[in-house]
């Protein structure tokens, strides 16, 4: 039987620091669940895309938008190499590029990145 997967979301410190989340990963695993914690690169992608949205939708600067796009391209470049190597591992789900996630999110009528936290 597959273990139920439980995603840990929220503020960056709570997601990654056991002391800040009361050892949530350890607790979930002791209860028979699989804790799913996004990697730090996902947080960096969120930060990069947030700069793009601020420029396009709010009053962000052009310089920050360019920096955000460069950050996204840099991370996705290294993920591409990693994904090529991981394709040989059976049963492993590969990471999708940020633009695929964004296309899916933009189809939702409630997609507003600045009204809360969008998790990637």
C-alpha cells in the first residue's frame, strides 16, 4: 500500500527547519506518511518569478524583472542536466520546468501570486 503524501507548505523557515516546524517531517513519517518538502531551488524559482510578476502587474523595477528571469533560466539550465541523468532511474517522477507549472496556474481563475503564497 502506498503511503499518503503530505505536503509541507508555508513560510520558508517553517518548511525547512525542524525546530521551526516542531519536527513535522519526523512526526509525519512516524505516522506512516511520506512528507513532501519542496526543494530550495523551488523557493528560488518562486523568488525569481515573483520579481517578474511585480514588474508586469505591480510597480516592480525592470532591473529586478531581468534578474528574476536570469535566475529562473540559470536554475532551469542546471535542472535540465539533472533531469537527463535521472531519466534512467525507474519509478522517479521528474521535475517539470517552471513555465509548465505557470501555464497550469494561469488557467485557474484565482491565480494571484501577491494575495498569498504560491507554492511551486
